[in-house]
C-alpha cells in the first residue's frame, strides 16, 4: 500500500501542471463546500444562540396574548401563578416577559415621540459621548441616533428630555445597525426598575416540570386552567409556546438552503470528476509500457487497478486539502464582511475529505479498470 | 524445468507456431536462434506465461497453468520467472534502484530485507554507485545490467531473455553474456533468444526456429 501511494505521488509529481489544472475543479468545489458549511454552521449557531436556545427540555411555556392591539397590558398575575403551580407535574412557575423593553413617551420642547427603552447594557459603542455605567439614581440617558434626530434633528449631548414625565439628560448617542436590534434609549438599571419595569406585562409563564412529566398534557391542562380561571381571560388568550417548533422550522429553511448550495457544489465536483477521469485515461494510455512491465514482474490486474485508483484518489485528496486551505482563507475573508462569524467544523473537514476521496474512487474507476484489463502481450510491445 | 508438447499458435490465418516440442532441464542454458518473424518472441511469450492463447500443452515445473486465473498467473510470473526484454524496457522516470525493486513490490515470497536483496543484485551486475541514476544517464550496457538485475532480484527459477545483446556492441555483449554464464553456473535456468551465433555459443544447447517450426540443429533447418 505504501509503495503504491509513493508511486502515485511520483506519477502525479511528474505532470505537475496538468494535474494541478485537473485539481483546480476539486479545489474550487471543496473550497465552496467549506464556505457553504462554515456560513451555514455560523448562521445556525448565531441564530439558535439569539433565539435563547436554553435548556427547554424540562420547561413548558404558556404565552398570554392580548385580544386587541391597543391593550398591551395584561398577562399573568400572582394568582395565576399559584393556579399553575398546582397542576400535577409542575415543580415551579416563573412569570417572565417576552418583551424586555418598556414603552414610553419622550418629549423635547413641543415634540412628542413614542419610544422603547431598557436598562443600560454592559458595553455600548457610542457615536457621541462617553459610555459608563450610571449610578443608581442617575438621570442620564443614552439615546439612539434615530431618536436624537426625531427630537433635535441632530446628534447633540446634554439636552434635557422628558420620558413619561421624568427629566433625563442625554449622555450619549449610539448607532443602531440593521442587524443588531436595540431600543431607542437606555437608562440606569435602578431607574429602569423603579420607573418602567412594572409597565412590562408578564406575558409568559415558564413551568418547570419533572424529567418524566408529560409536557404535552401539562401544556394543555395549563391553558385550560387559565382559560377558566385566568384573571385576565376576558382581554386575552392563552396558548402553549413551542420553541422546538420554531427552531425546527428555522432548521428546515437552513437545510433547504444548504441542500441547494450543496447541489451547486455537487455539479462543480461532477465537472471536476470528469476532468479527473479524463486525466486518468491519459495517464493510463501514457503508461501502457509501465503497466506491461509491472504485470510481467508479478503485478496482478487488481494491483494495477488499485494503483491507478490510488493515484486518482491521491490526486483528488491533494486537491481536497488545497481546497480546504483555500476554503479557510475564503472564510477568513468572508468573516470580515459578515455580521456573524462563519465557523469551520470538524464535520465540514471530514465531509470535504470524504467527498474528495469519493470523487477519486468514482471517476478513477473506469480508467483504472481499463488499465487492469489491457492485454499483456500488447502492453509489452509498447516502447 | 519445462516441457512443451505440440504447441501451436495462430494469428487469424497466419500460423506463428506449429507443433513445437521442447524440453528444458533444470539448470540448463538454452539459446533459441532464428531470423526475425520466425516465431521466437511468440514462443518465449508462451514459455514466460505472458500469452495463454495457444494450442497444445505446456508444463512448467510439471504444472499446467493454462486454465488458472489471471491473478494467479501473475503471482507465478512474479515468483518463478524473470524477464530480460528486448530494448531493456526500463521505466525512464524511475532510478536504477526503483527499477530493480519492481518485482519485490508484488512478490508474495517471504523476504525480510528487500533493500538488501536489491543491493546484492546491484553489486552482482556491477552497478554499485549507480543506484540513484536514471536509465537515460546510463550506457546501453549499463541499462541491460539493470534489466538483468530486475529479472533476477526475486531469485526466479527461470530467466527468459529476448535478444539481450541486440542493442549492444561486441565488447559489452561479452560482458553481459559473462553475467548470464555466471548466473547459470549459480543454478538459474536460462532461455535466451538471439539471432547472433557468437552469443548463442555461450549456451549449453541451441535450438533453431524458422517459420514457426522448431529444429534441434542447424543442419535440419537448412534441409527444411
């Protein structure tokens, strides 16, 4: 086997240019495969992280939906929580909100703007001003460029604005990109809690259940109980939220995209494979004398077939390895422009090498077989 | 070593060999002489198990290999036979060492040290120091030595040589024939095809072939 691999390298090295051109198709095909998978994996990773793919295994989530859009209040109350906790199989209930931001009205001079706001994050990149964690009772506010333009028509600091009747000083202005969602304003954690947090309705009830509990039954039962006993059943509806379903749908879309691009990559690899077949045919006819000599000195037709198959596979695997390196470079370049990070997984590497090997085996087989089946006396007449 | 009974071979309507009967003993050095087109190469292709489409019976070491599989035949060739082809037939992209090593790659004989075997045979044919040279860097005589070394590296029972001195001058021919003589003295059976009577004199026995028929001496060829 080692002998055959060495012979393969020698033979490939003999016709470097020709073989490199043959490999080019494989290099491009494999580099595409690496890029596709890296972007797909990176995207999936970012999305599932963004979706809050926490451990939902032992949780049943009941959502409250107000009947009319005007009425954004309402949700689960402490009494509802007590009712839900009594359902058999439920260990603990936590009321949360699907919306973490509060809505408010901002006023500057005579201008009134509806806006969303939240407590300040740890880090925030500003286009104007300096960012720091504000102390408890600080009346500072960081606002988006968008809000600044609506209120003052330009980015200016230290203006006084009124948010739901409380006066705040503009400390800094930040940019909201299309990709990263942010609310219109950030205030200090303490101020947010004191003035705005109570506005946020608890529209989610997270039921922690035991590992053996029947989630489906608990979900149905909880919805039934709330429809009967929920304190705000008259102004809203209750339903079981299924995060698995959402991620499943998303995965399906991602898979469809991956299949489509894989199809394109498949076609380029098919063309590359035909190139490999062509070059292997040329190699076989150029080396008829060598085949004859090897057969005369003990090589079986299987030895000859394997020899050329190994050459074809080595050729494709070299192409595959170069393609992987090329793919790495491309992914590094793509990452500079993507809003998320494309990641190359071990699976992508294994798949690429397997595909290269398969192309070598499939497209090398017919020429190798031709070499193995050639008539010996005819081969020995070659000069 | 081998026994040939009533061997015949035709290419379409052309009869290449007819009623060939020949016996070669172990350790013999046989020369087959004849003009070109007489059927010499066809005969040694059959004797060397390179061509299996013939009529009649051929026994090598008392075994008939006519109906064995192609792969089995390859193994027999690799382990029992050695070939020295016309015009050397060396692989030009391989060096001396790599050319000689070929039979050992496929051999099923138990060999502990292939490297030692190749080096031994290189010394035997007087090519020490040329291991890394390509055939194009060698003289005709040296290339023929490489071809002989390749034929004997796996210690075959029978060496078949087709015009081993055909492309060489008389001085180099003598050197090459000395190697064959020495090889034969060491116990290897040799069958050699030649059209040069001086070269044939190195053999113990000479048979003649003409128009596909075999004759045991020159007189009977002339009579025919």
